[in-house]
C-alpha cells in the first residue's frame, strides 16, 4: 500500500488540547505521532469526518497552536477508544517554525 503522506511522521506522544470550533467542546488527550501536516490522536469518542477544531500541543517547553480538520477516525481493536487523524489547516508562523525545529531535532536528514 502506497503512503500518500506529504510529510514524514514521528512516533512520539505529547499532550494535546482540542476544541470543536462549532461545538466549543474541549477535550484533552495525547497524540501518538506527529508531522508538519498533522497528528494522530486517541479519543474516547468518535470524531466526525471534516469536523473543524482548534488545537494546542504541549511540547514541554513550547506550545504549538492552530486549527485542523478530522481527516479520518477509526475504532481501535479490542478497545472502546478511537484513533483519529487531524490534518493541520491553519498554523501561525511562530508555531510552524517551532514545530519544524522540534521535528528537525528528531528526524534524521
């Protein structure tokens, strides 16, 4: 199966706060991988496709903020949890630079 990703993913977990743009509901969880284009996170509830949300990622000494959309959501086998792919749709320049620097320190060039 061909990987259609634009950016390499890094398997790493950090806290993420998400807030539905329309619903204004906030939830806290962790993501399981990250790239310049998005994250894969764990959720206790199904997240509807194309749902828009704001996010804040805690990278210990930096916070990355922006907006994204739910690209996919799947149930985890033998669990009542879900994994979901969040595609970044809007991220400010400062957050983008900090994310790029963080990833550059992990991904070999």
